[in-house]
């Protein structure tokens, strides 16, 4: 995507720097220089109003930003937006990471040309004002990590909307039917639930696309022909099969969240093979006992390839209490992040027995696993005994976190593992004392990597 290419170019030129896994930031000096250059070449010096992280407790005086085009007051302590600003030139408004609780109905009334609105990370914001319907030029709105419980039908007025981010809205209970499908120009749609907040959650109103297994949501999404990037939850095998039957989703799905699958107990991961751009996959609170690779030999012979999830970089398995192993990960050669939590029956991550069976069936051996892995988080796996039966090179590994895995006494590490990396291994003091190494030299080599978790 064009935006991603621009960010990569800025990173390579050291004009941006990474801030965690998925974020970038600009150094204060670089930002001030960019603003100075922009002002020098623009007709007016009032195009930008930037007070990010300025410890503001109230919204700035509207007179100060009456004529600006771009405004950022992110990372402050603003709780109330009560004014009715008249900003005919404003195109971009960043309000993320404040303590917003209330936005007055008149706040958006006279901002007719606003195209980008970021309200993310305002967890106390419960309601969108009805006046948001006045933002008829809006193309991008980010509501992720807010406390909003219901999307108002007034959003239907946003006919130019291209991006809608509803990720991690833990209180979201109602998306009215026919709202999503009204955004005919939508290119990016993200809906992603926060783990542990979905259990026994009832969604009111039958005219709500969050009801049942999200079948209504899928029906609305399939009509969005301009959709390019999709992150979505699915809550039943029937719904998943329906989802996979549409070619549009195969080409557009970036992240998939499978929630509360009670059946089947055996899940064939190759049913997802046509999701060619799938980058993130999460299983949440599923009753699956085994993730299988059915008809793998037929697939390998037809594709002349031993892996299918080339784009998959993040896998998260949360509270799948019956799941015993994750051997299918051999099909994801570019996996960077693996997080497994609360799988009480899991005994091994990659099974030597199953990998042997796979190699026998397809007639070739698999390459070394986890060659791109950067982070490995394993928590609350009381029966886990093995990650891999032998040492692995881990050329990219940076972080290992082990928590409440009392039976895990060996790590797949030797003196050639994670060479040149500043590896961090976090765990309890008792667990670290029980770890068995092939010799004392190896133990001593990894001792500086250990960090006490608690």
C-alpha cells in the first residue's frame, strides 16, 4: 500500500523511528524541522496546530486553530470538547490518547472538510455525538480502544468513508444492520475484539450485525467491492465456511479472529489456504482439540510448495483449553510473533512425531522452524514440556517470555542459537533454576539474557 511504502521510506531515511511492534514516531527535533519547512513554503504559518503531549487539560482556545488544516492534540488529558468551533479549512484532527468523556453535539457542526478523525485510545468515551453526521467529507475514522458501546445510525451520512477502525472496542455491543454496507467507498475495515471480554456477552437487538455468528456482518462486507484490507472476527464454523466461499475475502483479509468455536474438535487449517494476504490469525476461547493439515500431500503435489501461509507473521492462541500442539506452524515460514496463553492440555509446540508423519506423507523433510521468529510468549501452559525437541538457530529471536509453564524444563537453544541478537528471556526465578541445558557453557552463555518477570 502507498502509505506503508511512504512510512518505510521515512524509516530508512531515519526521519521516523520505530516505537514498539506496530508503531512509529518522529523525534521532536525532526518534527519541529518538518513544521518549519512546511511553514516556510506554505502561504500561511497557520496550517498546523500541534500540541501533542503538551499536558493540556482543556481543549485549546478555538481562536488558536480557527484557520488550521492539520491539528494534533493527542496524548493529553482533555476530558470535554464543549465548544462549537468554526474551522472551514481543517482536514485532519488527532484527538487520540486523551481522557475524553464527552464530545458536544455541536463540536463537529462547522468542520465541513474534515477528512481524517482519530479518536482512538479514549477508553472513557462512551457515545459519539449525533453531530458527527455533519462530517460529510470524512474519509478515515479511528475509534479503536474507545469505550463506545453503539455506533449511531447518523454515521450513514459519511458516504465518503474509506477507513473504519473498530479494533479493541471492549464495550461495543451494537452495530446497526445496514450501516456497514452503506459505506460503499470503504477500503479498510477493522473489527477486532479484546480477549477475555467476550465470554457470555449478549448482544441486544436482532437488527445488530454482532448477533449470532456474525453472518449479517459478512453479508454486508461482501457487498463492499472497494474493500482492500479486512480484519474481522468470526464466531462459528458455519460462518467461517460462508466467509471463505467469497473470493473477495480471500484477496483482502489481513487479520482473522476465530472466536468460541465449539465445533469441530478437529480444525483443518488448510481451509484458510486461500487467504493469501493473511498476516495475523487468532484463536480465542475455542474448543478445538487439534489443528490438522488434512490432505497436505495433495496440496503439496499440486502447489509444489511445502508452506502456504507466507504472509502470516502473527499467531495468537488464547484459552483453547483442549489444544495439544501447534505443529501446523511449519506452514508459516515467516512467522514473527507467537503468543500462546491458557491452553491447559498443550504438551508441545511442534510435535516430533507429527512432523515425522508429515515428512513421510509428502516425501520431503521440512526446513528448520521459526527462522523468522522474533517474539515467543508462552503463558499458563501447565502441561507444556517441549517447544521443539532439538536446538534451533533462531536467527531473528529477540524476546522469550515464559510464565506458569512449570513442566517446561528445556529450551531449544544452544551456543549457535540467536547469535548476535540481544536476546531477552523473561520468567520466574524458580522456573529459570529448573531449566536444563546441554552443558554449563551453554547455560552461562544465556545467563545474561535472563530477566526476572516477577
